[in-house]
C-alpha cells in the first residue's frame, strides 16, 4: 500500500491506537489487526501479508486515505 510514511511505516498496533478508524476499515475486510496480540506488522505491509489481491488492497488503501484526508 502506498500510504504516507508516518502511517505506512508505523506498527499497526500504534496506528490503531492513534486512528481506531483504520482498525475498523481493516476489520471490515476481515483483517484482524484489532484483536492481534502481536501488532508489529507495518501498516503498509498488513494487507499484502493477508494476500487479498490487488483490487481489495486498492479499496482498503482508498478508504484509509479518504479517512486520513477528512480528519
């Protein structure tokens, strides 16, 4: 995913603490980062790790970007 570095290069658990909406977006696509006990994956890698395909990854990226732009 092509996200701003301050989000993309951050561990997902820290991002979800700061931006719970991003956790909600991922959960909508059955990516369980909110309940993960480890949470050290980088945000930019989270979707690729789950191998959902380019189309779904683009949708998730667009939703996250729209959320970030409307803050």
